[in-house]
């Protein structure tokens, strides 16, 4: 069969999987995390300019993987870089591009998320994409940013089924607005707290007196610990948690967290913002185990703080938020990260994959009963 026809069939399958209806997420059950309001879509795309595209690869009985691409804005990111930072919660991972972000404080490509062994393919695709853009004809150095988690329990990860075409398709399909969550894109084969994890997102909007800025978070959840939902000890109540008799397996796996804000924040304070995202992970019961690669990539989309590649002046003058103005953003990122992780669990469905391995979805009815018992008063009829 012609190679191009095969790729078309693969992408058509990916589109059909992406089109599946999504389960209810946290707020659909009346559960509120934190005190700040969400943005319009309760998604990372609520930060002005951010776009997300996803391709899901689900074939046969063993391929369960994909790609999620996050674009800080829809223009030429290399020519119009955004300030950025990285925080390493635990460094057991393969985050590509981290040293240049730390050195220069900018991101110049989309951020791609995929599985561990597909990082080189995704990086190559980001390079091809960047070099192909009008205005980049003389570019001879590109810093692709690729994060990963290991989906090898459900996915034939050694088969390395992610192709460059999948990454480019995710970028091409990137849009603002609502984002599909759960078993989609880079979250297709992931596991979280012993249940099916995946892609999750959430946002928070600050009140006008704090600037009215938005913080959005997207996660690829694939880690363990003792699940807590809005403060309720769900993992303990279900007797499904790390080091329990019922779930005494490894909490390793990783969590990629991407944070976007439209606040005028430079790379130094973006790093402080990224650090606080780990507090949101901790609130869900994550423990950043020895073999968990927990990374936060944070960037600002504010137009005034972008860095033009063609700027040949020696000085920049830009208004940035003071340190004293960061606390509202810290609170926002903690709340949004916690909810994004929980959304990845609530949105996910049971998946059977490699060698017949099955990872069950979060038992929603039991979880809601637990939350009711702990005074959450969920609104979903059961």
C-alpha cells in the first residue's frame, strides 16, 4: 500500500478517535477546586493566543499513544518568541530543549508532548515545522521543546509508532477554545493513581483589582501516590493507593505540566510561577517519586513581553509585574493545576492495550459518593 495512503488512513483514524464524546469533568459534577473563577473554557486556551492540537493513535490491540501540541500563539513563534521558564520537580525524564529555555528565558517552537521514546521524532518534526515557515529561510539553529511520559504499560512504546506527520498534524489542527480531555493525544496511554489518566486542563481568571489576568494549565498525567479529590481522601477510601495492599505498585510515571498566562511576566517570575504548579500536583496526592519525571514549562503570551528575533537593538524596555504582584498568579496556577489533573482522571475512559493490559477509569459513582460523604455535595444524579 502506498506510504502516503497509509498515513492518510492513520490520520483519519486519529481524527475519528479525537471526535469521541467526552465524559463529564470535575465541575460538571458540581465540584469546585479553590476559590478563583475559571476562564471561559476552563482551559489553557483561556490565556490569550494559546492554541492546542492533538492527534490520537489507537490501532490494533497494542498501539495506544499520541501527540499534544501547545502553541503560545498562532504566528511564527521563532520570529516572535515568548518568555518562558522550566521547573524540574523530579528529573527522571527526557524534556528536550530545557537548557536553552533556562539560559535565554524564551521558547521559539510549539511545545509538543508525546511518549518517552518518541521525543526525537517530535523534536525533528518541530525543527521541520519551524524551518518551513516564511521568514525562517536563514535560520540555522532551532530549540524544539518536547515533553514526555512513559505509556509503555498500555502502548507498544518500543514500536515507536509516532511519526513526524502526527506531530505536524497536531500543530496544523491547533485551535483555541474547548480542549478534548482524557484518552486523547499524548494522554492516550497514560495511567494516574492506578486509574486511567490522560490530558487534562483548567484555568483561573484573576479579579480586576489583581489585573484580571488568566492562568491556564494543561497536564499529561501519568504518575502515582494517594489520590485526593478536592481535599477528600479518595485513594484511601477506595483502598487504591501507593503502598496499600491492593495497589502496591510503583508510583513512577511522570507528569508534564504546561502553564500559560497572559500576564506581563518575564522568565524569572515565570520560573517562580512554574514552581507553584508542583503544589497543585501535591494537592492531588502526587508524590514525585524516584522514577517520575515531573516538569513544568511556563510561558507568557502577553504581546508586550514577546521577544522579536529580528530586533537588532541592544536594549529592551518593557513593563513587567513586580514580585509583589505575583501572589495572585501563584494561587491561580496551584488551583488550575490541581483541577487539570483531576479533570484528566474524570474525563478518561477504560483502555485495554499491549499484552491485554487494562487500566480502568476512575470509578465515578464511588468517587462521587465519597465526595458527598465528605461534604462536597455533588450535583450529579447517580
